C-alpha cells in the first residue's frame, strides 16, 4: 500500500545536503580521507503499549564509550526503562524527544509505525539504519506494514531508503546467533514455571516449597533471583517436597540458549540429573529421596522413533526425512514429569513434541501414576500451535498462565484446577513470550556487550573509518540486513508477496476501524476488491481509497476509459473490446525455456496460469477451467510483426463491460482481456504443471534432501506426490504420469533447474513447502534480472465501433461503417528504472498528485474509472510527459481483431 498524507497547508519537502548513491557506506566514504560528518546514534524508547518492556540495547557505560569515540548519542526519554534518563545524560548522551537527527537507531522490539514514519528519510545525505527485533523475517503477517516502510517506502524526492537490520539474523560465520536474549528467557521461564506450578499445587490441597519463590520480575537482578532459588533449595534439602505428590521431576527439552539458561538456574537447587528411561522406577519407588529435585534433560532420541521402519532415532536421517518420525513423549516421559520446561524450537514438517491428540494419552497415564504428575508446562519457546500443538496463544506477565482441558481446549477464566472443575482434567500452561524483560538489568547488560562490536563496526562505516578488523562484523551486519535502498535483499524477496497480500487483506477487512484518519490512500493493485463495499466508512471519514492504479489494473483502465470516451464523443458505440498486457524481458534477454525473467516473486504469475477464465469472442461466451488454461492458449498474436507473442485469457473479462461503460455484454461481439507471453511459454509451463510443480496443496509439501539431488530432485518429488506413489525410478514415474516416456517434460524441468553450481543456488528450505512455493524460490533465483539486462511492458487495447444509431447486436451482419480504434504502449527498462516499476509506480504518482492538488472530489473506495477524467486523463498526460504515452490510431475496419 502506498499512502500520502496532505493538509490545507500543503506539502512540505525536506531537502538533503548530499546524495549517496552506493548502498555500501564503506564504499561511499572510502573516497574521502576524512569523515563525512559526526555520526548520531539514537536509543529508542520501547513501544509505550508494551507495559513490561524495560530493557535497553545499550547501557550507560557503553554510551560513555561511544561518546569518548566522538559519537553523538541521543536518548529518547522513558521513565520505565531500567536506567534513568539522568544516567544516560551523565554518560554523555543528550535527551531528544523523537531522535530525528539520528543516523543509527537502536531499540529492542519493533518501532511503532507512527514513530517509524518520521524516521525513514536520510540524514545528511546518508541512509538511516534501524536495528531491532523486527519480527518480519519469518513472514509474520502482522508486521508486514512495518516491513513496507523499508522495502516499499513512500518516496517524496528522497533517494536513500532506510536500512533494516534484525538482531535475530545477526550470526557469526558458523551460522550461530551472536546477539539475543535466549539464555535469559530460559532462566526467567524456569522460575515462572516453578511459581505457576506452586499455584497449581494449591488446587490439589498441597503446599509446594516453590510458593516461596518470587516471580522473576520482582528480583532487582539475576543474582537476587539465584538467591531466591537457593533459599527454596535449602527448604527442599531440609524438609523435602510433599510426599502426597511424589518426587519433583523437571523435564527440560532443547539444546540451545533457552535450555542452557534453565539448566544453569536449576543448579541453584539440590538437583540430581537422571535419564528418561529411569523415570518410571524413580517415580514409583517409595524410597526415592524427596529432598532432591530430579532433572531430566531429555534428548530427542529418548522419545522420537522412525514410524516407517520402527527403528530408533538417527539424527542424520531425521533431518533428511523428518516426516518419517513421530514423538512418544506423551507416553514415555510426560506421565512421570512434574513440570515440563520446553526450550526446544519447532519447524513445519517436523514431528511435534506433543500433539493435541496425544494430550489425552499423556494426561490419562499421568493421573494413573500419581496426582503430582504432568501438572505444568512452561513453554518457553512459545511457538504458537507449534511443538506443543495445543499452546495456541501466548500469555502476559500480568496473566502468566492458563489451563487447557483434556481435549486441548482452553478452559476460559480458569485460574485453578480445583477438583471437579474442567481444568482439573487438563494441564496448566505458562507461555509468556517476553520472559527476558522480567530480568531487564542483566539481560540488557549482556545484550549491550554482545552488540558492541557490531554497532562499533557500523558506526565506523558511517564515519568513513573502516578497518580490516571490522570485516567479520560488517559481514554479519550484511547477513542480518532484511531491506536496504527500498528493496528486500535477495534471500528475503519472498516477503514481498506477503506484504502485497497483507495490504490486500487490509483493504478487504479493515476499512471500518482504520478509516478515521486524515489520509487518502492509493493502491497500485487490488483487482478483486468490490469497489463499493467499504464506501460508507470511507465517505464518512472524508477520505479516498483509490485502488487499481498501477499497470494492470491501472494504466490499462485509464487508456480504455479515454479511448471509449473519444468513441462516444464521436457519436459511435463500442461493439468489440480486446485488451492485452504483459511484462516480459526484452527480446535479447529472453533466452530461457519460459521466455520470462522476474524482478518480483513469480508466484503470482505461476498461480494466474491455472485460474479459471471467462470471455466472449465472435459472439460466443467461452469458459476455460484453470487446469486447461495453458493448453487453451492463443498460440500466435498479430500485434507486432517484430514479436513472436502468444497469450492467455486473464480471468473473468465480463465485469469490465461495466467498468468501462461498454453497455451490456449481450451487445458486444467480443469482450476479452488477456496476458502476453513469448511463444513457447504456455507449453513449457503446462509441462511444469503436469509434473505437479504448480500444486499449492499442504499435503504435497516436501523437504528437498541435498543427498538426493536437492533442487534438481524437485520435479520427480513433485510427481511422486501428485501420483501418490513411493516409486523412485524416474522412468516409471514418467510413464505413469504421461502414459509415455514423458522425456520432454523432464527435460523442461531439467532446463529450468540445471546449469548452476551448488554455491550459486538458493539454500534449500529447512521446512516443508508445497511444490509451487519451492518452484517460486528456484525461479526467483534462476530467472532474476542480471546487471545490464532490461525488461519490457506491452499494453494494447483494440475497440471496434459502429454508429450509435446502429441496432444493438453482437452479430456483425447488423453492423455498418465499422471503425477500429487502438491504443498501444511498448516501453523498455532503462537507467531510470525497470519498465515494470515505472508503469506501476508512475500512474499511482500522477493520480496521487491530482488528489493532492484537490482536483479529485470523489470519496470512498474507488477505482480510476469511478473518479472521472481528472484521474485517468491526468495519468495518461503524466505518462506522456515522461515519454511513456499511449499511441492511438483510429480508422475504418474490415472487422479483424487482435487475437
């Protein structure tokens, strides 16, 4: 979504001192022996809505070190932060209300959109850098609007968009994270879990020693929390745990920082490490020492088995074939556990630690073992509906746990598991998702120390003082960069489609609550939006939501409206409308099996190739099922002698009779909108479809095994899933799939998937993805535009008209004095930008200027055809002014159409 805000006072343009055209600050500054200017670092306050967020990424001591090095540090005032404002001032920082002068902005969590919108323009001709946990890299839909501020910024004359660096992606050369709070999440999560467990035991009529353990946030420091654990440990050592609930068994999963933090804190208790296979005898033995806490750090091999072979856990095979494994945690370990500390991560396609279906098994067995078994789950990893499937929400520090019943459903409002209550049949769940914020002092000190070398390297880049010692840190910062220069970095380009999808959903469902702002919104796409549904709310707020103002839809609408008006003004009526549009590589750059290249995610293009279509040609209504669209293509189009083009019908053409005011469909001989491709595209993509590579079904999701060919195995693996066969012989699969050798189909895929070294291919996804998503990844990489290559956009309309007094009929025998009217655009990418970006972005910009100038009075949810001549003529005039005007021709016709 692109948004522009205006007021009665008009627009205020901000100027910059200079423009840096290279993305690498190191390169940009190396031409000068002296620093460009002073570097300003801004320390944000966290979102005021995050009541418990008291952490800070940089300590006052670290601020003092920066100031000594000549860095100006600004601190946004906050009385909730773990350090007082005065402590930062004493360290040499200045308090600033909005950090507008800062080159580098650091915070913990995401910057609120309302604040971020004022912190995206360059400072002193240099890009800003934002460093945060952005929660965007995994495609979190709720943060796509934030990502759009970096990857698709509103550009009011500025040439440098901000850079986004994510702490979560900051890794060493070995791929391990170097900055984070995982250890503190484990430490705080352990104490939260034990505290919650004590509360649960009260519902059993039992007093647990952990009642004396204060919750993490009430401790001034980590050292104080350790003391509290030792105090409770002394009670257990001297008095033991209640006999009625049996030995206290704490099970810890995971091997990362989270698990390490929990295990380190457990050492403050009188613990005894035991193995998982000893739990049944340990819990059932009446002589088990109750003055100890028994800890089992459970390995995956203790509960995962190969369901296909019945064999034991094999790590290499597990990561290669995770679908072959299943968890037996529910019957082997859960029934003997008192508190489960889950520190294990989880990814799609891998077996869950506990499924919802397995919960009842775990609970039934645990109740048979004893009333103190499987009472509490501290899900520190907090993967919602992930490794523990029935944990479907996170908790807050104010409300730290909830109960689920035996079916895995939350017992609403339950705070205890009193006998006979619904909660008594289930389990208590602690799933706080901001656990490190309960230890803000120590967590912040640790984080600041870990961040220091990376922040220092970034600052020296800005200063123009790079050094060789900084190179590992610079490399890490580059790996952690999600967006820069207004673009997503290559490995994150798949997020672009999510941003577009989320923007579309905002239009469809959020207009009511979002409308009450003084904001007019322009969107370059949204062909499926009912342009009347949200009109009331937008009109009441006196704003315009202008959709379909890119290329297709957008520029094509403007051209069609203008051409139709000229025809009507001349006293004629349209009886045929045919339109073609396509984004293609320039002919010299089209030498690949598809004849296509991509500067955006190809998923939309691939999906569109299997959409249903409806249109009218020669007076006959035709419908094509999506599965037949590619085989029903138009093999040769007489548009231009110099291009070998074919075409595909573009969804449902019928609504455009109303959009363009062409009259009833019954009165038109032809009504057709299509997509242009080079000849050979449809046959090639149909082969890809027959291989099963266009499937988006979840049941077809797969993980490609590098030992079995990696990317090159995608074609065969997709066929296996489409045919639901375990046959691995390629020739046999092809015979079943195509009733012949099918060699040409496999050759098609081989041509698309070969000719790259392993190092030149994108990394294999670690989670299962449907064939369509995998195909999108590989094509985004293999068919991307390379330096020096250019794209091309073709847009062609043809209308045929008769005098207005002619009978309304789609039958040409009733026509007289037929005229043909055409409007054409062929434009190529250049140094000014790609053809696609300019034909999408410029119409939006020209329309926006008309709105800002007050020439568009329409309000509500509209398309360009509904906003009048001011919009669509303004767009066409604007395109003409930049050398991208439509070329129009009219004259007598013998009835031939462009199809």
